[in-house]
């Protein structure tokens, strides 16, 4: 993905679009398993800030939708009152969903 002068990403490749769509499917599955037990979203490492950012389920869906539309996702984080214990990593979600569903091939090669 390459930024355009107007702040958007511009068109994304077919592979990037397929990856973002697969991430959306995974995200829906992760939320369906984990939201009922109190998980509010994901902790995502930010290379720019060199720390984890806490992203709610809705915020993550919006970011992936923006990427699919060729827009630059906002560099937004939840407020400081969010508890890190209520957020998990993408890898944790993938492992939890694989175990819960009995499907140990939940997009094993997708990295985010």
C-alpha cells in the first residue's frame, strides 16, 4: 500500500484486498467468540509509536473497511481508561478461535 498526496492509500492490490477481507471475516469470528467473555478488542503493535494501541471491535472493522476503500485508516486509539486486560493480540484471537471451533487452520498464514 502506498500513500497518495491526498492522504489516501490509493488502490490496493488484489492480494491486499483479499487479505483485508480475510481479516474482516476473522475479526467477526474473533468478536463472536471473545466479546461475550469480556474481550473488548485487540492490542495492536504500532511501529510509529513503539507501543501497543488498544482497538475496539468496531474501530478495527472501520480501519479494515477504510483500507478496502483505499483510504488511510485513522491513527486512533481508545481512551486511556481502557484496561489492557480487556484486549488481546491477533495471535491470541487466532489460537482461541481455532481451539473453540476445532478448526486449526483459521487463516494460518495471514499475519497482521
